[in-house]
């Protein structure tokens, strides 16, 4: 008997006492500081809108929490992390002993989880007699898991819940250890002396997205298609997770990231399992089943008209409150987001803390320009087609309309513009009316901005070759003609698209230039007039 005792003593001397005991679980505090950086869906193209029902972007979330550790090993629980958390991306800093193990708790507090964690423990079952309205309670022990119905052991035997025909209610004395109504992330760590520490939890989370929205209001029209406009823009940031992030430092990143991981697949959302009850024969194994089922209780009488009116009014008030809360969550902030460089990307930082509401969206202004110089340009394509001089019938096609400006301070801009939708309004005697809606790609500083608008209803053109016989001979100059009609009361700028630069040669037109790989020529067409432009072309 002495040798086993000596062996146990030797093991105790070799293994630290903390390792012989179960790790103590401690809960970190609620976040003292929050930072949320939202990234756009990397697969969304410039012509695609953000999917508000199924956002496919992500966010980097950083939380500073306080935790008090006992001496030795312990398990820290971070309650309230995003349900779309990518657990493999999580990093915890500020711990004296680092991280031993990381876990993502996948089971939320739910009826099924509550029953499973209470297996073999006592609960209270309360039944109400519908005839007398008298409730009676007794103690019972949970004997089955939630996936096989719910069977309790009472002093009368084993009984299936919700199978007696009486209203029944289960009461649990406490929430079992390890269950939470919010998603939980836990780590195991070690601290020799223990103490209180400020730790930072950073992780990626699925279920976020953002996009830019622009509103342009045309103001002053000028000769040659020039105009001045107001341009307002805001960021719409979407959080589809069930968790809110109050008083967070909010940032949005513009640009295209090379993302190879499938965050949706990596984000294993915690599950709140429902309780599915299966009925067994009525009664208990001790007393047996009754021979006849009791008749169902009569339905309650309808409430008086006054009560119905009060209930109806209460519903309306509740609905209006919900709408008010949702409206406040989505209302644009009066602050202006500041732009910062992030390598080749652009970072928009909100200068004051904001709340990123659960399953809601936040709108933040980031651009407000009162005087932006722009112009309309009507585009006519001239690199194909033919015209027969003998034909008395002339076919004219509507010109393609562009809204053109340059992203620099001289024209009233000078700020990077992330991709998004733009609505263009024009003031009239009846108020501002929508005249066009289109999409923007990402525009950098000093870049030409050309927005495609609907085809013109006032400017039409015809352009093509007029001597087809010469085209059969290689490297010969071909005569071409462009006819443009302008029904506007003001002059307009027309751009002739002459073909691919380097392949197309032009004679007879001065001041041609190359833009986006195309050879172009711009000219002014007077108001209410038609102009003919003649030139020669050769394709090498």
C-alpha cells in the first residue's frame, strides 16, 4: 500500500496542480471598445447592386474586453460575437500566457439545447385544468434528449410532455452551464499569477456589405452642353448578423481584394435548435392510459369591442415604434466620412462612434459638392456602315448620351469615388424630376468620369462610307460622311467615334485624339440645325 501512495505523490510533484484540475471558466466583459471595418463583396461587379437580403461581403471586427484570470489554466468565454464569425481567423492579444486552444460554441440557448443540457436533472412541470383554471405543479426528472420527444419521470412514472391534453409548462431552475442566447467564442489560456487584463479579440465575420449611392442635381446649363450640378453621396453599410455593435469605430474599404477563402462556408453559424415533441400513449407507465379522451375545452368568447379596439391600437403603436427604430437605424448621419489611403485601397472612416444595428443598415454621408462642372457629350459611332448618296431616304439613329466631368478640384471634385448607383435630377417648374439613373465604377483622382445615360431624343446622326468600290482595294483611302441633327435650343458637343486607335487613319479632320483606345473627334453642333462632316479613312 505504500508504493501506490509514493507513486501518486511523485506524479503530483511532476504535474502542476492546475493541470490536475479542470480549467475554470471565466466570462470576458462586454466590449469596452469596438471597431468594425466593412469590405464589399469581392465578387460583385460594377453593374451589380448590393444584395440586401443576402449580403456576401465581410467585416473585420476588433473588440477590447476586460477579463480577470485565476492562477493556472482557464477558459475565457467571449459572449456576443457575430454569428457569421470566421473562427479560424480569430486572434486574441493581451494575454500573459497566450492561447492554448480555441473553440467556437455552436449551440445557442434554445428549447432543444435546454432540454439536452438538463438530461437527468430536475425541472418543474405545471399543468392547468381548463375547466377550473387551477394550476398544479410537481417536480420531475428529464429522461430523454430533445431529438426523441420529451419524457419526464414523475412520482407516478414516466410521462410524455404535451400528450395529456392539458396545457403544460416546464420551468428550469437555471440555465445550464455553457448555454448562451448569444454566439460564444472561447479560448484556453494560462496565467501563473492571475490578474485582470485588457485583451483584444479580432476576427473576420460573414454577412456584411456596403455600397455608395449618389444623387446629382443639375443646376446651370451652359453653351456647348456645359452645366453645373450638385453631387451628394453616402455609404450604405449593411449588417445581416443578429448582433449589434454599439458605439463602434466604423470604417468602409473600397477597392478589389484578392479573396480566395469561402467565408460563407468557414462561418459556421451557431444553431438554435427547436424542440420537436413526440406524443406517446396518454397517461404514465404507472397509471396507464385513460379509456376516453376528454372533450376539448370550448373556445373563449370574443373580447368586447372596446378591448378589441385597444388591442388594435396597441398593435399599431407597436408597429410604428418598430418602424421608427428601423428608420433611425437607416437614417443618414450628418457627419462626413473621411477618406484615407490603405495601400492601393481607399478607407472611409466615420469620425464619430456609431451603432451598427443588427440586421439593419447605416447610411453615412461622405461627399457633398455644391459646384461640380460637367457637360453632356453625344456619341456617334462611325467605324462601320455605308451611305448611298442616291438614296433619298436618310436613316438617322439616336446618339448615345454621356455625362462627362473630371475627378479633380478644378471641376469641383478631387476625391476618390467608390462604385455605386447614381440618380440624376433636373429642376423644373414642377420640382426636381428624375431624368436618368445609372451605375459608377471606382474612379480615382484625376480620372475622366463618363456616365452612360439613355439615348438622346434630340440628337440624331448618320455616319458611314460613301464610296464602297474603293474598299475592295487594300490600303486605299475611303470617303466617309457623318450627318448630325440637333433639335435642342442650345448648341451641343458631338463626339465621333472613328475606330480603333493605331488601326484607323483619318484625313480631313483636325484635332482628333485617342481616348480609351479609340480615335475620336469632337465638334459643336449649333442649336436647331444639321451639320455634315466629311473625311477620309484608311484601315491598316
